[in-house]
């Protein structure tokens, strides 16, 4: 937000923490056109209950699907949507298999939905950060640092979001690691029949 505001952009924040339920399709009906939409809501598992599983899938997957569907109805050609996935969408994170599941789903959705949106002039891409210094990671900060994971500042993710938003490509993902420039991930092709 700060990065966009510094560039003079008007920024509207709809946050789960502030009561915007991204997992409710009706909540999205009031969202209006923007030049850049950043779908960044995400939660991790708290326990192994069914309610917790539904909460994680609701925020991490349903929020992206409902958000993209509404934005696709109202955005103008030349606009962009950037979804925050995670490195857990590209590689397994045994520490939270449900979170990993949702981020794999998010990347699959972005890659599959992007061509249809691109035909209408709307670019849909994703960013895949490692561990970022946010309220979501703070309870685990000590154990993450002990395991050798450096926490990135949110500003590094914000810069990568702008790279993805300004790209002419669609359906792509940028890997974000501490101290490195955003790197576009190269998805392997599936082998064809024999």
C-alpha cells in the first residue's frame, strides 16, 4: 500500500482483519473497477479441525476465485490482477499441508484463468514469496530463524507485485526470495503421449 501511495495511487484496502470476508461471494459484489487489484489475503492452519480447514480454503482459495470473478466483470482492458500465492505453491511445505494445498490451487487457478482474461485485456499473474515478516509469521518467527529462514520485509513483496502487474505476460508466477530480484518461474511442460 505504502509503495502505491508513494507513487500517487489511490488505494482501497479490503482486509479480512477489518471484516471483509473474502470467502463470501456476496462481499465481492460491491467491488468496483481498479487499474491494479492485489489479492493478498492468506491464512495458515491453526489446528486439524474441519472448521479450520474450511477457513483456510475459504480465505486462500475461495477468496481468490470470487475476487477474480468479480474483478473480471468490472475491470477495463489494460488493468492487472496480481494474486499472492507462496513458495508453498511451488514446493511442498510439510509444516502446513493444508496451506500448501491452497497455494498450489491458487497457482493452478491463475494459470488456467489467465488466458481467458488476457483475451479481454486483463492480465492475471501471481507472486510466490518465501517467508515474509507479517502478523501471519510473527508467532513462528523464532523457529523460522532457527531453521535458517530469513524473513523478508513486505516492501520486497510489494516491489515484486509491481513487476508482475507491469509485465505483458499473463498466467505467470514470480518467485520472491530475500535479497534477490523477483524471478519469473519457468513451469515445466507435461510430457506428451508416446
